[in-house]
C-alpha cells in the first residue's frame, strides 16, 4: 500500500502553491527545513508521512531526477547503509511537473539532533558509532550527506533519511545528478558560475574524510558543538587508516558555509523578485535556511 495516494498529493501540492503565492506556511505542517526543500507532514493535522518537494520542472526533468534518486537508493543500500523507505511521486500541475519524495514519519525522539540534545557527548554513543561506520564505506562511486540530523537511531542501528540530493559519481568523477532544475532557483546569468562552484563543492564528498569533516562542521548548525570531540574520536576509530578531521578544519568549513549558503539565499530572492515583479510568474519554491530555521 502506498504511503500517500495521488489525490492526497494533489491536495498537498495545491496547499503548497497557495502557501508560496501568499508566502504563508500556516496551512502546512513543516517538520523539517533543508537548503533545497521543506519536509512537510501529511495529513496536516495528524501527519503519518513526510513529503519532500522539489520545485516544478518539465516532466522530463522530474522523471530524470527521480530515476537518479532510485539508482542512488540502490547504490547506498549496496554499501550496507539502511535507508528509510522512500516513495517517488510526481504531480502534474499542467504548467509544471513537481517531484515528491515521501517517507514515513519517524518518532522525533529517534532523530539524531534530538538525541544529542538529551544525552552527554560520548564517542561510544550508538548514533556516533553508526554514522562513523557508514561514512567509512563511502567513496568515489557513491556518498551521503551524513550530518547527524539526517539519521534516525533504532534498535537495529542508524537509518539514513536524506536522499534528496543523490551523490552518485560517474567513472570520470562527474556528478550524475542534473542540477539544472535546482539552478533555476537562481538568476540565469549566474547559473554557469554556480554550476561550476557547486560541482567543486560536492566533489569533496567522494572522500570519506571530507564527509566526516562536514559532519563535525555541521554540529554548529544544530547547536551541538560540544559533541565535536566525541564525533572526531568516533571517526578516528571507524577509519583508522585516515587522519580524523580536526576541530580547526571543522570550524573553517563552517565559516565557509556561513558565507556560501546565505549568499545563495540572497540570489534566490533576486530571482524571485525578477520572476514575480517583472515576468509576472510564480517563483515555484520557498526560500528557506536550515541555518536559522527561517522560511519566506
């Protein structure tokens, strides 16, 4: 049985479009804020699933994106990484096709950032041990966005939640995801530059040590900097042949993120103003920041 029916998804998309047009999320149940998409609980009043929406695109682009996600799920699972059940859907709005990833709503108390807020830092914590072991498996073919907020901890270990940005690499090292639809959120003259810079940014994630460093750096995003030393120790144990990340490296990465992602938000606002005020078109997504939890 599907996690969500097509009619329900159409209803959700209608509410999202209305919320975008009014720039008011009060009719939606937001359960998570990422840099690319919002995680929306459905049904709104008593959610049982989480729907992660991508901006509207052509039917061809939406299908290509979901096909890449499907290959990514298979590749990640082939590494022995447990991934939450994920359904792929599209909504044909007439003017665009919208891709959704739908997952069961998990117990909030099982989520990584919630667990860190309720326990003391410990390199032997099963969340840290599990994530470190999974990061040790990534490489040139497939990688993961492994920050602790992207995991759930259960009786059988950690489960990866975030698969919306599939890190699959071709034999020549090129990212297999076509990010054209994502770049449509930014001003057209800057898209070639952003494509080059974002590609360089994600290529580093082919290296497990770089992934580990990103995990440690992102502890600042959730206010858990006190877990840095324990996290570094867990990575040292899981990857004994690699030098573990350092606090200094993590702080430098975080400082870079604090410059990069707010800049991308400002560029989105420029594109939204151009689309809405000049072209009289809908800017088909919210502008959100996982750094401060704002959406507008």
